């Protein structure tokens, strides 16, 4: 049951990103341009009552990832046990990525920022978060499983675990990396 909730939460990250990305509207036509017709050739030729599938499948197959079979690796720049499992994509390359990060109890990232906007859903444990360039673990805002946070591109922040191990799903569009504000270690003790 716990794995099911974790996978459902990871699916929510994908849904949040897709909804967030699809809300942009097309620019209005210039005064001397005619608006594009609303119907496409595909929809005009489809028989009444039929559905035309969007492109992508079967070239881009369905993917299923089981939480208990994830491949965990030490997260960049740490010796305190923070682990990352890549679920989709490659965070070091252009394009969509989805990772799950595991923070052991008592370990947080130190103030840093990313070159991309990131979307986070807490899967398990309490994830403690704060903004800014001053590391204050006792003044963080706790987020529980199912809670969401968006990290804006270039926004200084830090986050992690205080009293319990914590897992979070993080997605965005790479390439990504973490730049530590004071140039030191990315991870530190939160207690």
C-alpha cells in the first residue's frame, strides 16, 4: 500500500508539470494577421464518433517503475547518505526529468539554487524547507506527504530531513545542478 501511495504521488508530480506546462496560451495574432482556423485537417477527416490518437505512441512506449526496484545512487556532492533514484529522463541533459531523493534523518541541503524551475511532492516523512541564503534548520516550514512545493529558477533555498527519513519526488526540465551559495558542501547536518 505504501508503494502504491508513493507511485501515485510520483504520478502527481508528472500531472502537475503537465498541467503547469499546458496552461500557456498562444500569442494573439498581430493586427494585420488572420487568426489560424480552429479545426485541423486530422479532425476534419475523422469520421463522426471516432478518436484520432495524438502522435507519440507507439514510438514512445508506456513506462512503469516499481519503487522497490529503483536504483539508488549517492546524490551529488554528499557524504551524509542522501540518495537519488532517477525515475524518468536524465537531470544532467536537456529535457524532462523526474527523480526521487531520500534524505536521512538529520540531513539537509545547505542554501543553494538551481538553473531550472523544479516541482516537488513529498512522498514520505516530513520535508523541512526554507528560502534564502541563511541556513536556519529550526525555522523551516514542514511539508507532509502529498504536499507540493515549486522552486523557482535561481531561487535560493534549502531543504531536507530533521527527525525522520524523508523521500521527495522532484521534477523539472534539465539540465539541472545545485550551486551552493557559499561555495561549500551541498549537504549538512540539520541537528
